[in-house]
C-alpha cells in the first residue's frame, strides 16, 4: 500500500509542478481553473 501511495504521489507531483510553473509565468485565474478542470477530468 505504501508503495502504491508513493507512486501516486510521484505521478501527481509532475503535473502539479507544471501547473505551478504556468501560474508563476502569469496565467490568469480563469486559465488556471480551466487547466485544472481539464486535468481532473482527464484522470
């Protein structure tokens, strides 16, 4: 179970980091929410 959680955490870290980078670059709140929703629906 712990190994699965580790893999899930690692898998989530990459897209979260990319989204954070885009926000830092200057995405508006609306663009961020749209990207977040499309990411969640893609799960």
